[in-house]
C-alpha cells in the first residue's frame, strides 16, 4: 500500500531492492524462527514455505515494511505471520 502523494516512480528502486532482499532472506528467517520457537527451521523448512499473501507498505519517509502470511511443514494446519520492518524481522507467529 502507498500513501497519497507518494509517487511509485520515486520509490521504484527501493521496491526492487526490497523485493531482492525478501527473495534472499533465508538465513534471517531461519535464525529468527529458531530463536522464537526453538525448532529446527532448516533448508527443508524454508523450501516448504508456501506464501499466501504479501503486503508491502511504504511510509512517507520511504521506509518499507512487509507483512507475509505463509504456511510451513512444522505446523501445517496453522498460518505463519511474519512482520518485517526494513531488513529486520520484527515478529513471527502462528495463527489458527
């Protein structure tokens, strides 16, 4: 989502860089998960992630954040919600 008055062209480079980071944040996700839940989120866990929804928000100061809803193989009957601010994972929790 974007704020009124913020032009997409002004943010495009930041968005592309952010999408590249999101596509390559495997170790950050695994590390955060293992600290949060004391489980072994290994490469198989990462490869099992099924992304259902991604919401990327850009603030007036061009700060980017993401909210991701996915499923994994550890708790297959729950949704895993991930909140990321910039390049830092803020929270991760199961819903359902």
